[in-house]
C-alpha cells in the first residue's frame, strides 16, 4: 500500500470490530528506504491500554502492515499485533 504521510496524519483509527482507537499523529519512516514502517496514534479515552504497545509520549504504535483500509477512517487488523 503506497500512501503519503499527509494522507495519514489526522485520520481516525478504528479496530476491525468498529471501536475508535484514536487519531494518527505521526508516521515513522525507514531510514534507508523512506517507506512508512509504523504509525503513532493518540489514543481515545475508551482505549484499553493493555491491548497495545505505547511509546514514551503515550501514543500507540501500530506497524504499518496492520493497516488494512485507508480511506476516511483507517482500519487496523488487531490480530496482526
């Protein structure tokens, strides 16, 4: 899936079951290839924190390959985490 950082930032992220996870704040790029490797998501208040990996700033880290649909809302396949 080829998508620019501008297309990701600010998009809502939902689980495959339809629960709001949060909003994409940043994408992380591979230093060599420049390809997106993961996204950082500011979690919604309803997020169960034990289900996800967080960075030091409190954002959820999702591998880019866990994104299964990118349109108005991004869907994350949680079984890939």
